[in-house]
């Protein structure tokens, strides 16, 4: 299990000028599904990352346990999505890409390289917890616990005032469950992560977040057999967005829409060209 506790705090993304961008695409690159969102259209792709994009004979999934393991297949898949959504000319476009909170530097670098190869004017990387909070989290600025249960990865993240204060990651997900058995492994993983965060929290933020109700996202949040068990074991109600499997990409889409609005409202400086 990976942890951010006592490590560097993850702040807000560096504010950039995305002057001149007029179109955009938000992407959630998962181990099982790849999802895309466009302004005015909503979720335009929710596809099997292997079969729906034809990775080819002998190829497995391009992303495993939150890491890009097949950059060639991954790049082909992203190119097909971008061509369909934005056309072949990506001038004046911005792409927002979500990644696991505790994604390693190699995954982040590989993802940025693949997105940059698509030819957008600008790229924004956003962690999945803040993307989920942007869509479904309360906007009171207080502590929020986001639990993202995916196909091959589960993360619990404590956000305070929009900043990542603590995070846990386990390479356990829905694909590890036996369909004929209760989802004990995933539920236990969530409980262990929250318990560790609670024990190491000296400021009461975890307790405050639990009282508010943790936000559950990812495919696991769409399964009542998981969410009900988590709520009972934690002793608190849980928050669920509609269609929680797409919470992250829709949150990234809201960030994208905000960027496009700011870009459209910002006049070009004298003497500057797009």
C-alpha cells in the first residue's frame, strides 16, 4: 500500500494561461475503461481500453494498476478518441487528463508525453480525487474524503480546502474479486486505508470528513454490495454521484469548461498572436 502521509503536500495545479484555446477534451485513462468528455456533448466515450479500441493480437490492456505499460497501444487509443472528438487539426485545443493521486513519476511523464503527441495547444494534468470533488463534492471548503474504487486500483484521499493532505493507494480493485463471493477484499482495503489516515491525523480533518460523509467514485461505487458494506463498517452515510463510474471524467470536464470560459473571456495582449 502506497501512502502520501508525511510526504510533500500536493497543491493546486500550476495556474497557466491557456490563451486562445477554443475547444477541449477531458480524459480519464483507467486500467479497464477509458472515458472522454466534451463540452456540449458530455461523456462521448466510455469504452473498454482493450477491446473497443483494437489493441491488436497479443496486446493486453495498455494501463495496468494505474501505470501505462503499453505506450504504443495507449497512444493509438488516445489518437482514435482525439480524432473522433476534435478532428485531426488540434490547433487551439486543450486536453485535461486525470491521473491517480499517487501515480508515479513514470506514469505521469508517459501520460503527458502521449497527450502532447496528440498535438493540443495545452495540456492540464489533474489528480482523480480533485476531479471527483469538482463534480460531486461539497463546495464548503472543508475536509472531504474521496474513495475511488477502480478495476485494479483503490485510492483514499483526504482533501482540505482543495489540497491533498493525505492519500493511500492499494493495488486492489474490482478485477480482483470473485463474482461468486462477497467483495470482502475491496471493502477491507477501504477500511484499512481510512483507519490508517484517521490514526495519523492530528488535526481532526479525517473525522470531519467522515461526519460529512465520504465521496465514493469509480466502478466500485456503482455496486451497492460494496457501498452498503463500507457505510455500515464506517458507521456513516456515503455520498454517491449519479453514475459514479464517470464522476472523475465529468469532474475533469468541469475543469475543462472553466478553462475554456476563462480563455474566451481573456483578451489577447497587444502585439501577441495566437
